[in-house]
């Protein structure tokens, strides 16, 4: 990882998909970290990430609910949603 690489948090309960995303993003020079649930993501220092990739459909807390919580806390970062159902 480059010293000044942008850092991306991947939040998805599908471990295989996290591994694929992480491999490809790191191959492009991004720093990555993974959380396998929205709850696990909340235990991380979210301010340290430039981008948060959120799976739409997860267990207890969906990506939408996590984004709503982050917005309500006025978190200053960008997040994008994705859904890989049946892919």
C-alpha cells in the first residue's frame, strides 16, 4: 500500500466477496479494511476511511441503516451502496 493511498472500508457479510473486493482494490493501490457486519464497522475509527462500501443486505443492520446512523452522527465521509444478490 502506498503511504498516501486512499483508505476504503468494505462492509459486507459475505467473506468471499470481501476478499475479492479487497484484492482488486489493493491491486489498484488503495488501502483497505474489512468489516463483516455493520456492527463490526461501528467498532472501527470510521473517520480514518476516505470511502465506505456498504452492502445493502446484511444481518441485523443493513447498509442503509448504517448509513442513516452515520448521517445522523454527522460523520464526514463518503459511502456507496452495492448489492450482489445472485451474482
